C-alpha cells in the first residue's frame, strides 16, 4: 500500500522561528494535502498541493511530484501553531488518502 | 454551510456491545470517509464511499466494522461486537471529488 513518511516526528521551536516539515511517499501522488490538528481537536485542511508551490498566510507548501516529496514551511511560528501536522496523499482520482504519522510542533514563548 | 457533523461526541461501551456512530457530510459532497485515529497506529481508513457506493471497506476492519450510507447526507458506522482495542477516536470526513477533505469533530469511543 501507499506509505507516507513524515519528518521530523516532533519539533520544538521558540516563537518567531521558522519550521520545516517534510513528507515522503512511496508512490506518485495525484493528491497531496497538509492537515493540522490541535490537541483534542479534529483535523483541519491547511493546503491542497499535489504539485508545485502554494502559499497561504505564513504557510508555504512545495511538492515535487517526481521526487515523491512535499514540504510545509511555517514562517514566524506562533504559540498557537502548536499541534500536530499531517501529510496525506492519494494515488489517482477516486483513491483514499493515506496519512503520515504526523509531526508534533511545540512553539514556546 | 454546516461542516461535517458527527454524533455522539463521546461513547462508552461495555465489551461485546453494539454501537452506532453517525455522520452527516458537508452538503453537496459526494465522497465520505471513516477513519480511526489512535496514538500508536495514527489514522487508519475504515471505509470510503463515493456517491453512496462503497469504494473501500478498510480490509482488516471488515469483520466487526460496517459502514453504511443510506442517503447522500447520512452515514453510520456500526461496530459489533465492540472490543477494548476498539477504543479510539473515530473521524468522519467528506469531500467533493478529489479536493479538500473536511473532517468532523470525531467520536471518542471507550470500550471497557
């Protein structure tokens, strides 16, 4: 099946620092999404980015389809960015999304 | 528009009981997913419907887990009989085609 590997598994930053999260997958992705989950909360889609670079606010995702990888860059991190970030991919339309194990981000004052 | 609605938010069951979790997808969405989330296994797909047709039933979860979609605006996930290892957060999500996935708040199931 599809494998999604995320790194690092956890990251601790001070407020204002930038975060870089990586996602590697075992097969070519036609769908790629990044999600955020606050502790005890549900998942919220941050970016849908199957290829290229996309921005929203302080978030930038770059997906290199041929290299089977995607990254999520969070600039000027804030305490409220703390939580777990998931990468999810699917191969082909009409396919299920497979999720990585998540990257836990902790931003301290 | 309302998001994905899941009920109940919490469920406590005795081992061997039957429980039914409910989900209302975002209006107009034609894809519906049931996921289970645990700290150890992460997010695991239980079922996937497209336009009410079951596309995937989650393989290993076939035995005691059954998801149904009686109409485009309502789905249920039945676990029968429950076992303590089923304790987890059950998440329902919907999307339109291959676009952004929207998740509900989840049902936290505890099986004693």
